[in-house]
C-alpha cells in the first residue's frame, strides 16, 4: 500500500520539505516519513481486500523552535487524511544536539488497489 500522497500533504500544511526515509537538504525544519510495517487485514477468495500500513512521521526542528503549533497542525492533517495517531514523542537528539525530533507513530487501513 502506498500512502505517500496522504503524507506529502504535510508539505502544504507546514511549508517544510517532506521526504520518504531521508532528507539531505539544508533546511533546519523538515519532515521524514518511514514505512514500518504493512499487514493484510481482510482477505476473501485468496485476494487481499484491505491492509493496514504503520508509519513513523518525524518532524525535525531546532531545539529553540516552538514546535507546538506545528505538532497540532500535523496531528490534525494526519487525522483528516484518515490516519490513526498511536503516539507522539519528542526528544533532543544526542547529548549536545540542537535538533528536536518529534515522531508521530501512525497507521491507516485502506482497501487494496
């Protein structure tokens, strides 16, 4: 299942670059999403009818940036796209890092194409 278009809407919502798996640009605020797991949840006549995909959507911001408004906008946009929010966690990367890493663990169930 490919839900990239549903995640890419976050670029319009936040104005930040959104990339799958890795970001190599120079912006100090960006979003990276990674597929964690995919499972069939409905089968009939040996056909997959629906599946659930689990993803991590990670917002990277400077430590000093007030990220709470972005966190709220991202959460709302993901829900509007049909995602279930399992958890949201934030931390600073590394002992001396100035990068805040905020992860939205999400899933979505859809009919197979």
